[in-house]
C-alpha cells in the first residue's frame, strides 16, 4: 500500500487549500531537504476550527487538529514531490499550540500529528519534534505545524 493510500485510510481529508503562491511557497526543496511552510487544519476549503486548546478545545480535540494539520502538510509534500513515496524520512515536526496560559500538555497535542506521520509513513515518519504554546495562530486555528523532510531523488536529478 502506498503512503498516499495510507493517508486516505488514516484521515478522511480533502486536499487542503494551497497557500498564496505570490507571497510564499507551501514547500521549498533544497539539496534533498523539503521545508513545509506552516499549515493549519483545513478541511478542503473550510477554515480550521477556531479556538484555544484548554478553553474551547480539549487536549484530545487539539491532538485531532494536529493530526489534520500534519495530513494537510503531507498533501502539500505530495503535491510538490509527486509522491509521498519520495519521502526518505521526516526529520523534524514543529507543533504550535494555540493554548491557554495554564496549559502544559503541548506534547499530548503534538502526539496527534506524530501518530499520523507514523501511521502514514511507518519508520520514515519517525522524527525529532518540538511542541510550543502560542497566544494566537493564523485564522484562530488551535494548531499549526511545520515539517522538514529528507527526500529521495526523483531519478531526474531532483
């Protein structure tokens, strides 16, 4: 089963909105490393569920949002690379949590994203990670992620 098929089996997600390419690139690939710009938990064209983890969302609900944001990041990688099978390894996942001041369970929120990477990519999805609390995030999203991945050459020197 391909990584794309596993992604579809893990989450029922439509391809996310593409970032405004006039100002940023959703993914930049340089010297075999792919840098994924910040991604929130879009469901197709729908804006992310707004709210703070610890107030409007529970930690478990935040973890679901982190998983959805990672799924959106994987879709961006697939769009850029042509196939998720070109991912050699996820090197780093950074999870930003729109959290109340007293929330201390950021790693539990980030676990939702880490689980999606493991379930979709297997051992290639193991990664270093940071979970960071924030006062706010774009569009009021509860979670935003960034990823860095090592990619395999596509056979054409890219």
